[in-house]
């Protein structure tokens, strides 16, 4: 797989967050969540040298029982705790690393040190990310985390099967985590619920037969049928690709694999602009779709989401 642009974002310290076209915006520095997800890509694609860099970045980001979320261009950690999301993504990366024998002792140790912190998270996506890591190494912690995640859905209904008053970013990571857990644990109740949540998110992302991620230009409010068109982001399309692959793995229903491929087609131009979301030669992924069309900026998150989606579809696996 051609990854020259993605590779250009990684130096000997970490992975740069943002670019203006092909130019790295060094003033915006590095981020833990990008390093963690970037590590997943590098491990999956057997990029050993880059994996070493990003693994070390995650390790160096740890501060007591949490992480620092960001680093300046001069490699100085900004002394403010990482978000639940970023912390959960670091746990995911450590769990995956351990599962493929990449620094397994260090990875597992770091993951286990952070489980007490996870249990104090405030936001459900953090639990979902952490669940994706613990399923590799700790079934007891996984059960505790999935139980925590499920508490967010206690007061939902069939009409609004979502724990928040609006649907915002990265919604697909919730059913993805639930379905990955169900596949590993054999928990059929969680598996069915994961499918139900995935179908709910899918219905909210259809626009005249087009799959259209919920835009962050207003988000989707509970009770509203006005799904914001702009700004659509690769993270949302990617998470739906991954979720439908997980659904296929869990059920062996080939229709679900087909839905994953249809979500991948959003990147290929099956979107409201009828334009591809990435350069076919370098696989440089653009940051989204706004009112002016394709946003030509190309940050780490977007490139990670595209590469993991292509990898998972090609190999019919999830991580």
C-alpha cells in the first residue's frame, strides 16, 4: 500500500497533527490521539521504525495515571491532561501492540496501569476506545468497561437510540467497540445491541441514498430530521466502515460487508461532491467536505482513518 504522504507526517519524535495541503503546520505540534491511532496503522502495515517512534511517544506522554494530550513543535509536553478519547485510544494501541507481540510486556503494563483511570471517565467514547484495547489482554476489565458503556444507554428509546441530546462526531466507534467485544466474548446480548445501535446510526447518515456522515456544522439534534450536510469528516465514514466489517465478522451476514464497502466508497467519490476524498497516487486523504467543497488540508487523523479503512477492507479484519 502506498503511504508516502502518511510517512511524511512521522518524524523521529511523533506524528504531526495538521497540514496546509502538503505543508506540515509545525506550530500545531503533536497529539496523543494521533500517535495512538498512527501506531495502529504502522503496526498493521509492518512499519517497524515508525511503530517504534509512536510507541515511544505514547510512553513518554504518560504522566502519573493519565497522559499529556499534546506536545509543542519543540517536543515539550503541554501540561494538561489528555481527553478521555485520547487516553482510551492509547489503551487501544497498547492492547493491539501486545496482541501482536510488539513490546508486549511494556504495552500490557501501561494498559493495566490505566484501567483505574478508565473507570473514572466521563465520556462514552473514551470507554469505547479503551474497550477496544482491553479485549486483547484483560477480559475482566473488558467486562467492567462494557458495563460502564452500557449505562449510558439506560434511558434511550427505539426512536432515539443514542445517549446524548445530539449526534456529533465519531458515532460509529460505539457500535464498533460493542461488536468487537461481542465477537471476542461471545456475549450475544451485547452483540445484538451493537447491531441495533449501528443500524440506528446508519439511518441517521443516509441522504437520498448517499451515505453522508453527520456534519459538524450544527450536528444532529434529538428530534430533528435536519441532518447537517457540512462539514463531513473522514473519521465518521471510517468508523462506519469498521463497524460494518465488525458486524459481518460477528454475524457472517455478507450484506454487512457490502455496507462496509459502500461506506468506503464515500472516500472514492460517492459523496455529496462526487469527488474523491484522497489522492490516488499518494493516498493523501483530505480533511473533509465543507460548503466550498473538498477541504484540501490533510491532517494525521484523516490519513489514519483512510489507511485503516483500506487495510481492514482489503484483509477483511478489524483491529
